C-alpha cells in the first residue's frame, strides 16, 4: 500500500509499504506501524540512546516512520509509541480481546493519575505533557547521562 512516512524530522515522503521484512520499506514493524494505517492516531517518536550528541530526540507523528527518522546518525534509531492501540484486523473466532481502540497507557497509571488529579485527563493531554517534559531544559540537564544510554523516562 502507498502511504506517508516520516523520513526525517519535518520530511514526510511517500513509500510503498508491503509489511514484509526487508521489503520496500525495509523495517516494517507491522505490530507498531499497523496502528497508523487508515486510522486516527498519533505517536511519540524517541530514541533509545544518543551517541556523540545531546538528547534532542523526541517528536510526534501521525505517520509510519523510517528507522532513522530522528537523526542522520544511523545509531540513533527512532522508536514509535502509538497513542492508540487498535484491535487486529484479522478475525479469530476465539479472540475475546477488545474490539475498540484503547490508549497505549497502563491502566494502573491512568487510575493513579485520576486519583491524584481528581479527574481523568485525555490520552492526548497526557502525550502533550510527556512531550513537553522531554523538551524541558531542566529535565534534559538532570537526566543528561541517563538519556545517552536508554529511553527517556517520565
């Protein structure tokens, strides 16, 4: 299928997505990217580690991504965390899982947040907060060494 792909920051191109490993879009990650096809979704893209540069690796996308969409350095791979998870399009008579989209946030986290805030913020609000924290100078300074070695934690 022909689809949009986040190739580099703010560089959106078209690609032919086959879903096959080493196909035209060589790292299809269907289990993640499938949540973006013909569906309303956004996702946080970040890197697991940075080599030789400060952490500046977070963005939001509504499209599938190229593996090095975060940086021209091939060691700084982009990992996508969709905000919404959709049920598989495959039909299985024994499948009793949810048939509607659900937020890609742990239910215990959502319950704890609701208890502390007195209301349940929307998943979009939570994603916006996380994105803002990742770009806060105080967060980046405090966790600079950690951000060089692993995923950012919020």
